[in-house]
C-alpha cells in the first residue's frame, strides 16, 4: 500500500489555530479516494439543495407578487364597493340636493366665500303686495246685529242705521256635486205637410261618452287631477264620496279608455312641432305598464322631448335609439341630453344631429366619486367649484349678448376657463397614482369634451339638460302615486296628457279652461276630435284666443 502525505497547511485556512497549521495527517490512497468521493457527493447534494431552494424562492416570489396583485385588486374592489354603498345610502337616506355640504365647507374643501345672507325676504327688495283677486265673482252677504243687540243696553232705545257700511272680503272655495237635469219640450205640428215629423224635440245636449251620465266637468277634474297633479283615480273617488257622489271604478276606467283617442291628434301635432325645431332637450325615466298585450314585459320608459314652445312625451317598451329617432326623425339641430348611449347611436345614424352633453351630470360624477373615500373630498370639491365658475362665466356672457364689446370680453374669459379645465384634466390623467374612481370620471370628461363644450361657440345652447329633467317631474310624481299604467291605452293617455299639460304650461294657458273647451268640442263633433285643431294648438292660436285660454283680458288696440 502506498502512503500519501497530505499537508494540512495547503487545505486549512490561515485563520485556524496554530496547532492545526503545522500538524500533518497520513492517509492511504484508498482513504483519500473515499474522502474525495464523499466530498463530491455532499457538494453535489448541496448544489442540488441550493437549486431547489432557488426554485422555491422564485416560486414564492411569484406567489407573493401574485398575492400582492390580488390583494391590491381586492382592496380596489373593496374601495369601489364602499363607494357604491355610500352612494346607495345617499340615494336612499341622503339629501336630494347636490349643494356642497356643511362638512365640506368646514374642512375648507370649497373656494366659495362664506355668505352672511339671511333666509327669507331681503331688505330693500320690493315685495309682491297683496293679491286683490279681482277676477273672482263676488257673493254679497249681509251681516247684522242680533235683534236684542240693536238697542241701547241702558235705555233700550233702538239704534239708527246709517249708510257707512263696513265691508271685508273672505275667499271661499265651494265644491258641490249636483245633477244637471235637462227638460226637452215636445212640439206637435199643426200642419199637414208630409215632410215635417209629427213630433219635434230639441236635440239632447252633447255627451262625451255615448249614454254616459258623467258631464264634461267631471272628466276635466279627473284628468287634470291625475295627469297634471299626480292624484290617483281611487283617491279622487274617495274624495267624491265625501261630497255624496259615489262613482264605480269600472265606469271611470271604461270612460278613460273611450276618450283616449280624443287626444291623439293633439299629441301628434305636438310631436311634429317639436320635430320641426332645431334644438331639443331629451331625457327618459323608467315606467311600468302592468298589462302589455305584445311582449308581456312590464318594463317601459317615459321619454320626453321638448323645444322652447312645446313638450312631447312618449311611453315605449324600448330604451333604444329607435324611440328618439321616431320622434325627431331626420331633423337637423342640437340635442341636449345626458351621455346615454341611445343618443350617441342617434347621432351616428343622423349626421345632421349634434349632441350637447349636460354639465350637471358631470358635476354629479365628481360628487359621487368622493363618497366613501375621504381622500377624494378635496379633489371633488375643487372640480365642483371649477364647474360652478364655468356656469357663472357663461351666465355673465348671456347677460351681455346685446353688447358686443362686453360680449367679446366675457367670451375670452369663458374660453380661458375651458382651456384651464382641459389642461388640468390632462395633467391629472398623467398622474401615476391617480385613484381609479377619479380616473374614470376624468376619462369620461375627456371622451365627452367636444359635446360638453359645444355651448362655448354657440351661446344659444344651454350647459345642462335640466329643462328635460324638470319636465319629467310630473310623470315621476305620478309613477310614485299610481305606480305607472295598468295597460297600453292607459300609458297612451298618460303620454298624451303629459304632452298637453306641459305644453300649456309653457304658454301660461289655464289647463282647466283648455281641457273643458276641447272636450266640449269633441262632444259636439260626435264624440270625435275636432276637425280643425287650430283653436287648440298654442302656437297657432290668435292673441285673443290665447288671452281667453289664459283667462286674461284681451289686449287693447
């Protein structure tokens, strides 16, 4: 066996203690080979373990990154759900006004200066004065002393009356149900002419419904109360019971169905007049039609389209672009609306229609974005104030439309504010850590910027669609009170009369006077709409006719 001398100094680090640095170990060749094999084995096992460790660490790092991304996504989802929950709570329990809350004012999230203006009548502003009510008829009643009080209480000598009567007025409203009984006289001929009938009687008074007992005044009250004031029919019938008049619900329902076609020509003429305009407002809201003969779906929508002189309503089972297309047609002009996709589809199909989007909806977006996220409150208040300043500058421009020099100045101020808002919007969108909800609002603002700024170059275009939303209030009140319509014909008469009453309101026409005159004309025409609608369409009426419908005195020539 061959011996091998191995020097410890060649394998041991210099930092080892001194005794090991000089000592020597004698191994056989076989032992040396076995030790080297063992060393290589353990080194290979160590390298394999290190490889597995690196794989596990890499996998863990990937899982950690994946989990962090999932956690970030879940946090974002939680934040969105919290915001949505806060928004839903606000819709259910919060204030209906979108004015800046007192908490945001205290925290300094508004740039508006505090106002010391008190509520109520302001000093120096002239009042409206007392209403004299000279248009009401006067019923004279005498008020006298009792017989035992018409003499002196001491000597009992009677008082002497003189002609300085004291008068005072009290306004009363007396509603009384009564039966109007017509007595028709019969005449017998005294001649022998065969062409003349033996007995002649005057024709019966015209009736709105064949063989119906309800007069026109009853139908005027029912239609006006329901479709102008939102009072359900059953409540009106309960009110009539207190006056001694009991009417079956079925009688009213059959009567309403019978008179529905009377208003269709007026509504169609209103639609044609609205379609002929060059600027419209449009909006829609949900409506329920409980019995639908075609699709069986209860979901309907109440659409409103208005110009400066007329309002048209439509109740349809669709919320698609076919509804505004059927109303406006291929007209040319500007449609003021919200950002609903049906209006965008209409603008794509009819290139002559331009969309002007509503700044009130944009303002609402910024207010809704900060709910549930306190970090966005100041950001939201800043943008709301910018929009408020935009309204203010546009209002100042509209006040000086007839003054060219001041108009040019106000136009420049308005354009400068719009440019600043666009620049600020782009700067915030480029922020790497912009909140998701803020980004969505700003992206929507950027995507609709052309339609939102259409009013800048055309002062005749309003900044918002509030006119359409306010026109829907009557329908919304009715939807809450009588839960929509029971059938298709009921939805039709609702849309017809909404159109009639809102158009009359624009023209300051008394709806009770108009409705009574129109129903009487239908009754006289054989229970059909009048052949000539000119006396009943406000835009075709003469000035004398308008004064008559407004219950005003005609203008003096």
